[in-house]
C-alpha cells in the first residue's frame, strides 16, 4: 500500500517572540519537531533565548516568558540563531517538508535574526536548497475558503479535532501545526494526494498571494490603511530609501 506524503516524515518549526514586527522584534523561544510517520513519537528540540531587549508585558501575557526568566535561563542569540539556521537546513537537505504556521512571520523573523546576529541570511544557511514549506493556515484557507470564522492555530485545532495542550509554547504549537497539516491533507486528500510537497509549496505561494489581495481589498473597503504583504513563505528584505 502506497503511503501518501502527509502520512510520512514531516518537520515543524515555531517561535515565540517579543512582538509581531518581523523587522524589529526578537525570538525568545523556538522549537523544531520531527516526526518520521504520522502517529510516531516526535523528536523535539527546544531553544530559549535571552533576546537582549526588554520583553513587553503584552508578549509575556501570551507566552508566559518574562525578562527575569529569559535572563536567567536563556542563551545569547548569536549561537542560538546559528543552531536554528543549521537545524532547518538539515531538515530541508533531508527532504522533510517543513510545517510552519503563518510561515511569513516565523521564517522572516528568523531571517532577520540571522542578519542581526550572524551577518547572514536564512537562504545562506539553506545553501541553495529550495524551501519546501507547508503552512496549515494557507492550506485551510484555500481548501475551505467559504468557512466563516478565524483561522488561528487554536481555531484550526478545534475545527480539525487536533489536540493543542499548552498553546503559545513553541514545541506545543509546532506539534499541533504538524497534526493540522496531516488532518487538512486527509480531509482534502482527493485534491492533494497526487501533489508532491514541492508542488504544494509552489501552489501555496499562489494561494497566499490571492488571499493577501482579498484581504487588502477588504481593508480598502473598510478605509483601513494597513498593507498586506503577498510574499510567502518569506518576506523580502526591506530596502533602505535612497
């Protein structure tokens, strides 16, 4: 019996941060979860970071990580970012699709941290190997586009009956995101099972761009000046004005 890709090996990555600005905020914790087959015991690697800047109370209220805890237990960012870059590159080199919920946030933030602390980029660590990302938010929003309601990780877990214990812990969120991807793929298997993860990666970039245009149009109708970036899974580097 042929095993479909969504029952096979996957890796998942997640971060907790000082805020939601990918250009200026910092990573305070991260996790990489690797699972060889659906239902197998996952291998979890965790990182805790002293970001070197104060952690806003609003961020602490989300993930529970305080300045005092991070200063006492977190590591300096530079070696952690090196390890994160290498860890993700190893998964890509091994051919494991990388599950990242709302990929443009976590992957862009990691890229900016690598620039900040390693004078490098995520692309440099990948050494030319193409990213293969599965984003449960993009997949669900395209495959079940008319369903009403929010599509946070908590919402997706509830909809697809995936257990999420300890939300906003990087390892818990990464594990849940992986389980959601498997659940989405099973539910829409007739539309996904003949696609390779690499083909699905390419399609998600198109889907996300269309979703961004739709959200941008909605903001325009509401008179909201917010700009939606259509880039996926990584936002391009901001260029300084001449």
